[in-house]
């Protein structure tokens, strides 16, 4: 296992480099993604003021109702691919929320879900989509207040390995600032954890020890070859906490990485997005050479006619595939948890979702008076809309 922070000396402090860490450098071009912050930008001071500076201490976690998260929460989007995928808690992606057009309607109603299902809104998305909800955060937060989700996961602004420290810290603090805005408007919010260097992880540990949130979250989707180093740093962070919160993880599939995360942070729950898998069920096609090919619907070419043999459909409907893949993921999580417990010599866990649903906590009351619009920008001196006018 890679020792945490052993490669930090190879990370640049003032310029962008490729993550290949070549000792002689490389010719890879690493473009500047939208929303990044650099001291050379004209609006650097204004954007830094907008998030209250780089200090995480300017954000304080408010008391809110605790979340009873199950081990696995499936992603649903209201399509037929998700029909029947019910669990005590489900997750809705950002694009579904932004497309909703019915005011004063709970998310359960929009997605045709039972009223007793908790709905989490996940703000794990592409950088451009996250930039959109930052620049238009007034309207987006108002939409969330109207939809009344059970909780919202704070945005996962990217902290790519090899980026300058200022960009890492800006992404971290901007996510914390969004978390503050959500809580200020009476919404149950989950802070997102990310770090670039050891100093960032140390500051995260200090913030967690001061605020003691019940639940935190992180996005593990784009780690790639950096996973081994990252999971070591994750365990390092947990070891410095006085009170360990529950961890909600997105972007993981069944396999060794899931097992390693449970080893590093046993109090983990997982978001499972099986929508793309469900929509990729396969069928038989006849190629130009006359051979029969098994292809995905999305990749089927018009010049490959479908082979019909008068037999039942080659594959199951997407909704059934999603349910089966979800069951496989749940078993993988249970196996990883049981392996961890057996290693400690304790009894194994009960099967997932076998017990009845626990008593629901009372919903959190909204603020008595709505906050002024200025609180959506910054409470740190004259407000600036610099980031809202950038092209």
C-alpha cells in the first residue's frame, strides 16, 4: 500500500502538470476547466471574497435532523429503466432536478415514488453543470426549497491531481460555501469532502472535529490510477477524527475498490447508479460479414439489421437489469462489511433491507423568515457578482 502523502513532493504548487508524475516531465496538455481560480485572473480577488476566502472556518455546520442512511441508495430519474427500483432512500441526479418544472411539488410526486421514500439530491456532476448551479444559485436553491428533498449532497467541484493549490482550495471552499447556503435556507445538507494536499486534509480534519456533522460525502468516480494513494489518505483522514461520521460514497462499482473503501472507512454507505447499465442491454445484430454480433442498443449501427429468430427477447428489460445489478451491488457491499467485521472477530451483519423501515424522524422546520438574497452571494463585505457575469 502506498504511504499517504509520499508523492506529495512531486505535486506542483504554482502551475498545472499532468498526473503521470514523469520524472523528466511530459508533453501532455492539461486544459483549464471552467470555474478554476488562478492568481493571474482579473477577478481573482472578487471570486476569493465571494467564498469568504480559503479558510474553512468561515463555514459552520448548523444542527439538522439526522439521516438514517441504508448501506446502498440507488439513483432514479423517473424513467421506465428505474421502475420498481425502490429502497428506503433513493438518489436523484442534478439534471433531473434542473429539468423539473412543477412548483410546490415534492420530488416523490415528480418521480412517482411512494411518499415514505426519502429522496436525496446528488450534486455530483460534470464541471460545466456545477458551474451553472453556482452562477445561478439563487434560482437553483429556490427550486430545491420548493421540491423539498430529504437532503442535498453538496457539489463535488473537481480537485484534480496536478492542479495548483489555489484551484484545489477554491474548489474545496466553494463546495463548503454551497453547503452553508443550503443550510441557511433550512435544507438538510451533506458536506462534500475533497483535498489536494496534506494541508487541505489537515484542515478538513480540524473542521470535522469542530463541527461534528452526522454525515459527509465524497465522489470517487474519477480517481483512476490515483485510487491507491487516495484511499490511503482517506484512512489517514479518518484516523484523525475525534468522532467519525457516516460516509456517503458515489462513483464506485462492485470490486476491490469498494472493499478497500469499506476497510478504510467502515461507516460507509454507497450511491449506486445503474441507469446507464440498464439502458445498455444487448441484442443480436448481423454484421456486414454475415456474422452474428451481440451489441448494446446504444452502439448498434443502422447497417446491422436485428436478428430475429422467433425466440424470446435476447435480453431482459432495462428495469429488470437495473434491479438485478442493484442486488449484486448490495451483496458486494454486505460482503465487504462482513469481511471487515470478521477480521475484527465480531458477529456478521444482517441481510440488507430485511428489517422493517425504522421510525421516520420529524422533518426539519424551515427558517421562520427567509434569508435576504444577499446571503446567497457572500456575507464577507461588499457583495460581488463577478462569477455570475463570466462567459
